């Protein structure tokens, strides 16, 4: 007997590429630059409020997100500048 699917189906993680940017699933190495954005009031003016979580708690959440399979409903992309290889946003 087939079991019904529960929740959002997991799909292969897409990678989107433009001439200048690469959009991919976040990796643990992205966290230092993400943390800089999450704690920068100027950056957060455009993306939401500055995080209130301490570094260790936000890192734990981010690492969990990195391990979570991609889904169309609940995944974010890391935005990477191709020329420098730097994480520049989400």
C-alpha cells in the first residue's frame, strides 16, 4: 500500500546562474557573511529587522537550514557573486 505524501515534496536543489551571479543552496561557509548582514542595521533596512538571536543560536539554525532538503515552499537561495566567489545576500 502506497503511503500518502505529507508536507512539501523534496525536489533536487536547483542552481540558477546569470552572467554575474550564482544562486544556490546555502552552505555552512556562507554564515560569516550572512551574520554580518543580519547584524548590520543598514543592510537590514531592506530585508527586515536585525536579528535578536545570539551568534551561536543563529549559527545553529543556519546549519540546520543547510541540512534541510530543498523545497519550493520553504527554501532560500544564497546569492554568490561569480567574479569574487563571495556570498552577497539571500
